[in-house]
C-alpha cells in the first residue's frame, strides 16, 4: 500500500525506496554480520559466506557468467560510475592512450560531471543530444563513434537504460547494435530498472558493464554493485588492501551486500508489471488533464514514473502544497543555497526555462495496484485544485 510510510503517500521511489520486507526481517533478527570477511576466524568466514552466496545469486539471477564478468560491490551507483569511467581514463592515461568518452545530455549528474577530470587526464568528451521525447538518434551516434574508432581512438559510452526523471527507456537492443557496429566499450546505467520495467533481469552479455544501487529497490543505502567485463582494463578508484581481487579496496559491507539478495528476492515475488502499468496509467490519465506529460510519446517508457509540467504553477509551490496534503513527490529540479534552478533534463529535452521550473515527478512503488491508484488519483485531484 502506497500510504504506508508515516501515513503519507510516498511517491518518490526513483529517489529512494523503503526497505524490503525481508531486509527488515533480517535486520530485526539481530544477525548483523559484523565480522571482517577477510578474517580467517569463524565470524569472518560467516560474513564471507553471505557475500559469496550473494555473488552466486546475482550471477544466476541476471544470467551473466563469472567466467566473463566480475562483480564489484561499492557504495552505490555514483561510486560505480566514477569507478568505471575514471578507472578506464586513468589506466589509459598511464599507457599514454587517448580516448573519447560519450555521454548524453540527460545522463545522471555522476556521469555528466566527470567531464573535467576526464579532460585533465588527456581524453576527449562528447555529449550527444536527445529530442523532446527523450529519445536519441542511434544512427547519428553510431556515425560519430565510428569517426573516433576509425582513427584508432577507443570510444567509451555511458548508456542510460532508464532515465531517473523522465522515465524514458532506451532499449538494450540499440546498445548492442552500437557495440557491434562501433566496437565501443559500453557501460549501462541500470539504476532505475529493477521493478520499473519488464524483463529487468535480462542483461545482454555483449555489453561491457552494468551498474545498480541497492536503495533503489529495497536494499540498504550506500551499497550497490556493478558487473564489469573482465576484458575491460581499468585502474581501481579505491586502492588499499586488495579486497575484491584488487578492483575495490576496503572491507566489504557484508550486511549490505546480503541485503541486495534479500531485496531482489522480494522484488521477484511482488513485481506485477501489468498491474503496475494499469495503475500508473489510471493516475496519468488524471494528471494529463492538469499538465503536459514529459516523454509521453517516447519509443519506450518505464512502468512507474510520471513527470508532469504544470504550466501555470511553480514546482516549489506545488511540492509544498502536496507535502502539506501528505504527498512525498520530487520537484525534479536542483536546489543550491535555497535557490531553485531550472531542471537540466527538461532543458536538454528542449523545454523552456519556465517549463523546467514547473515540473513534478511522481514515481510509484513496484507493487502499486489499481485500487491504490484510484485512491491516490482522487486525493491528488483534490490537492491540485
């Protein structure tokens, strides 16, 4: 039930999610796996056992082979993305190799803000654009990447599978085609996929890396994981004691890692995509009478996100009003020192400054059903009058 967190309607699942039931049960048991997984005593070995169990589960569930991929546990997607791109950039800098890194203008800030560091290490950075639906031109991107690879320069692409604000989905079939035609190294930002699209566990082995954050699907904060193809050479972002085969030093968070498995098992049991889509559509039909649905005509969209531009309203005023009415939603715009800024994603999709200041994102639980959606729509309609 959506109205289950402090008697409020929590509609901000793209920002973070409540802990999964099995995670809460495990934590309540008091078995906190405090031993150091690198220790050779029984308590340490117990912690290591739970980590190994989670590793096996992740490979089996996502149907990727440990022969070709490594799993790197980290603090979440921001670290995972930094590890991948800075790691490649540093390794190639050491080998005096210059590369071009490709990002879209609507990628997450953890990717966009890598530009300066990548250029300092001697690499080029290219940003490709999207249209007003949030889609990109695949053939144009392939052509640009080919120009880079044709002169022997490596190309590394960040591919945002599901956009966290618009909910627009880019198919992995397109990513595989780009890989086959250009030979680019492709990292997939898969953070917003679990419980939000059909077939979220199907990951083509042709692509080079996938990054996830645990708190997006009911696991604990500050824990995530990446699958990285063993053929990709990168320098670790964090060095030290050589844990995780030297790919990420530091004592592993055994408790957080095991909770990844628990949360994913809950998601498999509870995720009903058809029911979620029906529920979201019911709310969206109501909201479409109040404003413009961002990405409504995109090739693909996810199942849980509605990003609405209320042209006659300011998003700050609206979120305050909705908060008073018991709704937790996102403005979709960054705040700095109390100053509301234009939404970068909307501006780069071609919307105006005014429109970018008038948007609200609603992102729903993967277990949302039609009955709950009807209650939410009724209450939202009253609150938005």
